[in-house]
């Protein structure tokens, strides 16, 4: 048995030794063998199940025996809901005499529907013909069959690239080629349709909305003229068809018993379809878990479960509360964590799973160290024969937060399968233009890198590349981009931009990669990617900014652009080789996936990475201004209620991550995220009985206190624009300028340039922030593809000495206690943390020598003797705002509780 890695501990950082690990109670051992006597009328059915190895517990028996009328079956994680659905279908046929063709079982994926059919066919006494007669379908499959039956012959137009091509064509025709991204338009349209709304009723209050509506109406007309419909149309048109009594009543007579799996994931339109089908007889069984509602961004409504007995008065409620998956301590951690939510059905799961190990926790300094710890331990586990690779899963919150562990897996030749994300972080559509600019700085004639340089110049890629190639045939240039400076289709200011861009490209290879990226973002890329009104916070803009921040964090360890580009290219090459080998041999591999993707799966060993504040819970749940695009999925429109609902969904996401583990769970909480200190996730601390003060602030509070907020985190802000128009992001996630706040013409949120400078870009920039939404849209179109549920992209930053960071402001529910850790690492906890009063301390900092510049950097702590550094201190750093010199000084900052040796 592998001894625990020295970096993992029995409690999260910030939890006192007196706090005990939550543990779920053991479940009773009785099964149908003891609970169903031979003298009972249906005993023969349960005896036959037992002979087939299916022994049901008490709650499962109650759900299987349910006859007529509505029933809500609350199925906790790992509690055997699939077994119950299949067994009830068999019970209806074998005991109640229901015809197999009268049973409709609806789920979300083709995989789940096929598994349900297989389970029913394997039941004892069920004839193959009867198993085939049961209608186990996805929502889309049922709806499409209905449409075909009633003569709808339109072709399915579901290929995302084709949809994007049509939208790009329509955008060009409307003179809005650079105004919107097809991904964002399709997401907008899908969300609207899944509310049961018609495209003609799309909002048109603002110019952006009117422009988007014009394009989307053109998209609908294009499909109609060519006899096509997309996957959202299938559900929308099926619902419209069912509103006709002549269509609905025959279906109600046929499907006398309806069962819905994963009920918590249904959106408004899907629920409406179910309600119509069950309206006449009310023989409706829904199975789901409100604690696993994690797809509200995709239209899922928790109210479907919470208000089921209000919609169906008199409905039975059965709770499947015996978990057969997880160790009691893993299950206890998850149960205690999710119990903090207020909007939920009360339930406490009992453990019947195989005993494993208690959860283990670690606090690496950053994402790089986190990845190294996790991959090293996986290698040790496999080498010692504890697990094969296929039994191990690494779960992460967002797509970009897997970047560091992805690199470690590739570089150490660990076979792995990455689900539902781009192959390599540096090949993502948002990152690739910046990579290609650096490639052009090394080789200006790298023709495969040219297309990425054209977009940020607002030049049509196809037409621009064709013009360059034509000019190259006549006269080759060292910098082929220079041909565009004489292209008569470009306006004079665009031709001048081409020359300026080439100057920048020439200089990039001389800079450190981090400086090169910041310079590109400052000069053109952030402006190119931004969208619409900069004061409106949207999920897609946050996704874009976080991915770019992760990119910056990834390159800090490289000294030259050439070194970094070679690393990225080598990473892509080795990953392609590994993917080819994996497909050829179908060998076992570590499973790397988002938490959303992992829902419904289980693994003997799970690593949950990124369990820190700002990652889980995500920063979007820790702010006052909820994303506009997420409000459509919320039913309570008060700001405070929205914020609470967002935080509760993050807590449910943490619960899903924990309950994927069977015997072993490892949780890592990086001490820094994108270069800013990050506390251990409040969800973990709460599960151990710690009270975590709510630090969420309104946007107005953040604006008034940006300086102190930055100080609280001991992190210097930096300005991407030397003239003071900065892209600084404060610790609570709001964008602010740290230069002169009274500069005239600056956008309210501090994004670069004056109003006059930026106005010419607004038409081109709108909706640019949705560039990474492609994966989200492809997933959202068709549930039955079983694709990854994409959520916000997040990563981790770099803090060298992770022991200097802790979780301040925490205190147990009981009296305040001086914390003493069982490990040398957690040995000395400051008593200041038990006080609610704000205390300060004087720390050594670097201050900018310019009186007009407000920048400061906290000096790194002295290196203990015996510990080598990579290189000696070379003196004061360069000011990150104005590039001036910095001088030593001191500063008062809020005191934090610390763990140290």
C-alpha cells in the first residue's frame, strides 16, 4: 500500500486539529431478502431480482412498487437510481401487467438511454420483445420521432461549423463581420428558444440587441428557405405540436406511465413537454437530485424538483439515501458541505460503499506545483500497483484550469484522456493569435502563422491571405505582412496599423514572454477581444479575461520567447503522438475532465484540483454583478438572491466533485491564483465546522476601495498601458484603472484608451469575448451527444512561498481556538485570526520613485539559509506601471493569519 505523499494532510489548511472529519452514518444491511416476505403478493418478482444479483434496499423497494400518480424520487449520488428505473419498468410489466409499449422513459443522452434498455432487457422474466417495446429515449430523439410521424421532413442542421459559416455570411451581408462571434449568437438564440420563446420576440431595446436580432432572424429565414432545422428547433416545434389536442391526446393514451431521469437537468421547454404528456393521467415518476443541479447556465431549473409537489399536489416523495459508491468519510465530507445550501430538499445520505481512505488535502503554492504534486503521486500509485491509470480521474473547475496538469501529464508521458476540451492550451482559438505573433517574431515568413495576425488587424483572413500570397508571387518580402500596407481595400489608418504591428512583431523576440504578451494585450489584443459596453459584466468576457490571465501565468517561468514557443510546439507534438498511441492501443489512461463532465461517473481514485476561493467557488459567484447572460436561468431576480443562488450552485459543484470518488479522494487548494493569493475554498472549511465570513462586495464598494483591496492581498497591481489607461484587475474580480482616476475620456472600468480612441473599434469589438464559447455551444446543442458541459475557464498563478498564505478571518463555531497543526508546516498559527477586528502590520515593499505613479510591490521574504535560489537578487525591480525605478520602503497592510515553520 502506498504511504501518503508528504504534501497531503488529513485536514485542509486553516482547519484546527480539534475539528473532526465528517463521516456519514452506516446504512442498514437489510435488503429485499429481509424486507419482502415470501407471503407478499409481489415476492416472486423480488426473488427473481435477487437471483440475478439485484438486492434492493428499503427506499428502492418503495420507489419500484409505486403504481399510479406522481412521484418524486430524490436520488442521492451513488444511490442506484438507474437500477430503480429499470426495476420499476420491470415491475410495471411483470407485476402490474402494464404493456411495455405504454412505458416512456426519457433521459438526456443516447448512452444513458441505451444503458437503460440494456438494464431492462437483462431483468429476469422480461422478454426481448417487451424490452424493445419500452420507449427509452432522449428528449431530442422523442421529439424528432414525433415530428417525423406528423410529416416534418426538414433536414437536421446541427453541424456547428456549418452553422458558424452561415452566421458569418449573414454578418458580412449586414456589415457586421467583426461585430459578433457566431458562438455567442447561437448561445443567445438557444437560451431564448429553450425558454419556449419565438425568435421574433427577441429583445431589441439596445442597438446591439437590434443588430443581433436582425442577424438571427436572417439565420432562421435561411434555414426555413432551405428546409433545415437545428436541435433547438426540434424541441421547440415538438412542444408547439403537442399543444394541438389532436396530437397530444393519442400520446397521452399510449404512454400511460412516464419516467424522467436526471430531472434536475430539465429546462423549461423540456419540463413543459413532460407535463403535457402526463397531463391526463398524472402517472409521472421523476428521478433526480437537486444537490446535483449544476447546469443552470444551460437552462436547468432547480425549481423543477423543489416545487414538484406544488405542481403535482399529493405527489409521493421517496428519498434514495443509501450510497453504494463512496467511503463513509468521503461521503460525509460531501454531505456536510452541501448541507450548507438553503435551497434544497433536506436529506442525509448513509454509507454502504467499500471502505477506502479518508480524504487528503494539500495546499501547493500555485498551479505549477499543484500539477507536479498530483502527477508525481499518480506515477507512484501506478508504479506500486495501487491503481491502473484508468481508475484515476483528475477533476477541474474550468477548461483552462487544467493547463498545468495537462503539461505535466504530457511531459512525463502519463497516458491520459482529456474530455471535451481543446487538445493543448496554447492551441486554443483565443491563445493562438498571440502565439502566432511570437512565432512571426522568430520567423516573419512563417506563413501558417499569418492568418492569426490578420484578425486583430480587422482584415478578412481569406481575402487578406489571398492578397499576401498574390503579392509574394510577384515580389517576396522578409515580412509578408507589409504587403497589406499598400492594399487599396484598407483605409489609410488600417495601412498604418499594419506598419505599427510589424514594428511590434520585430521587437517581441527580444522581450521576455510575459512582457511580450502584456505588450500585445496593451497595444491591441484586449481592445480587439472586448465586446460592447465595457461596464456590463458578462460570463463570456470573464471567460476571455481569465484565459488570458492563465496564459500570462503559464509563461512566467520562461526567459525567452524562443524557449517558450519551442516548449509549446513540443507539447503539441508529444500530445499528438500520445493521442495516436492511445487510439491505436486503447490502453488504460488517466481521465482528465471538468467537474461538469464528471457528473454521473465514478472512479476509485479522484484528484480534485483548484479547490480555492475564486476557482471553486468561482469568482463570478463572489461578486455583486451577476453575468447578464446567466440571469435568464435565474427565477429570483433580486441581486442578493441571485448572488446566493450562484454561490449555492458552486457548492453543489464541489459536492459533485467529491462524490465521484469511491475509495480515495485528494483535494488540492493552490495558495495563489493568477498571481493573487487564494484562500482554501470556503466549502471545505465549512464542511469541517469553520465559519467563513462573507467577503463579497458590491461593485461600488470595490471601486471605492480598490487600493486597500489590493493591499489586503499583498499583490501589486500593474498597468498594461503606460499612459495610465490600465487593464488592472483588482482582487475581487472588477476591472479598474490604478492611474489617475480623473482622466477625462477614460472608460468607467479602466479599459485602455480614451472614448475617442475606442469609439472606432466598438462596432468591430462587440461580442469578441465569446471567442472561446465554441465548446460551450457545441455541447449545448445536443444533449444526446454526451459532450462536456463547458463552464467558465480558470487557471492558477504563481506565488513562490505558499507557506506565507493562509485563510484569514476563520473561527470555529465554538469558542475561538488557537490553531495548532499536527504537521510542522502548520505549526504556528497567529491568534490574530480569531479576532473580528481588522489589524495591520508594516511590511517591506518596493515603491515607484515617481510621485505620479502609485505602484508598489511587496518584497519577497528572505530566503532561509540552506535553501538555494535560482539566481541572486539583482536589486530593485522595474516598475510594472511606468517602467521607472523602484525604491525600498514600507507599507501598512491588513494582518493575515499565517502558517510557517
